[in-house]
C-alpha cells in the first residue's frame, strides 16, 4: 500500500514525523521543518483506506469510532516502528506518524548533560522530570536514562506508557513495560497497585492530570524513583504547573512534598543543526539543592531562575547558556537560537558575555 512506501520514504529521508490528510500531499518534518514527502494528493478514499489499514484490529477500530481519536504504535518488521495518532478533521481521518527508532543512544550522542544524567540515574528515590514541548526528545531522553540504568545496575523497572515506544531488553535490570488500554486501564490504576510489584524505578509516560500527579508523588513518597515527562517549557513553569494541578488550599502541602521529593528537572528544545543533519537539543537543567528546595517550600518560585543561571557547580545550566554554547560551537544558527530563547535580550547579553545581576550578586 502507499502508506508503506511513505513510511519507507520517511525513514530514508530522516523525517521525525509524517502528516497525512485528504486533499493534500503527504508532509514530513525533516530537521524540524515541514516539507512535502512525495508528489500527489491523498484522496478521501485513500486516507480512509490508510486509516483502516493501520487500525488493524477490532478494539482499535471500536475505540476510534467512539472517540474519533486514537494513539498507538504500528510496527513493520522491514521498515520500523511508528507512533500513530489518527484523529478526525472535516469529517475524515487525519494521521500523524512519528518514527520511533530501535536504537537507544547514550547521553553524549544525544547531547544531554552526561554527568547529571548519570547522577539522576543513580538516585534511589524521588521524582525526576524531563520536560519540553511535543516532539522535543523527552521520551528519547528518558529511554537513554533507563537504558543506562539497565546496563549499570540491577534494579526492577516498571514503565507505564501510552503507547509503549522504545522496547527494552533486560540486561542487569528487569524491565516490565505496560501499555494503557492493553495491560492496564489508566495511569492512576496502574500506580495504585505498582508499589505491590516491588519496583525500584517507575517510568510514567506523561503526567496530564491531577490523579496521575497525586499517584506519582505518592509512589515517590513510598521510596521509589519516579521518572516522567511533562509538557512544560522550563523548570520554573514545571513547578508552578505541578502546584496548580491542585486546589489552592493544598498548595503549601504540595510545595512541601516537592521540596522533599523532586530531585531535578531537565527541559529540552530541539533546534535544527547548522549542517542540516537533523536537530540537536538545547537544555536547561535544575538540581534541587537545599536552597532551591527552600525556595519551592516557601513558594518563591520566581527566584529559582537566578540559581539555575549560577548553579554550574551543581550541574545546572540555563537555556540561554546552552543556546550560546551551541552557537559558539558552530552547531546551530544564531537566529534560530535567538528565536527559541525565553528572552532575546538576555540571550544577546549572554552571547556578548555580559552578566546580569543575579540573586547571588544581590547577596
């Protein structure tokens, strides 16, 4: 079928995502930019046939018919694995496919902070979050952390995903992977019983609601290391978002729990490489030091950024410093970095080596 040819073209051209809809050509995201994947318009009949082909069992068809939206993994042994989302627009199916590589790369190949990732991988309890917008490499980064743990220590790891993306093979660790809708009904249901399964590490695919966040915090309080992804743009926003999941009368309690349980946050943004060979992540890292724990506990979240800016000794780094390093290493274009910076003025100052007044300087 045409879709198999499109999957093959997607892999051969290094596309991360493919977009299919009626009355339009196939598009792909290559090095972060949209471009047509092949010639020709997809007809309404074709998109319906492609959707039916991918929805290759009755339970998927029933779920899509009821919800008009479905997320799952499609695997072709000769081409690869793809995370598929089928939704409805203008009365017809539309499809977004993301290529999930079988290769789990180490930290240095992903341009992640190697020593900090190793430090986080060695934690025995608490909460570690990898954050960023959709398609920023969160799942890839978590997979790298899990694989590092798998190859270096003997631990029991349980993943709860929607759907399962990377497939792990036991090495020194035991890894059980559960998929929503197939192995368990929901994240809260899985987390309700997971502590009885004697895990050392729990990976929650993503935290989208209060019940899942409450269950994740509860699992961390019981002495398990919890890893998860979060759709936030930086560490400060992550903490604010977690607190605001809960009603105001619980905010002090949640901030106290976070100050005790949160070990750190890695925030990612993918940027096109200057040489045109894919994308590379810029990252912000926050380690919950005693000072940052106090700021979280006291609700002074807006002061955290200054300590991230000056926290290199503890493995912390701001987005603007990461962007400047990539520019100076000639890996990305300056304009791309400026466009993705939280503050263009602060990025310009960092690029020129001008230091702004921080909380440290004020003290």
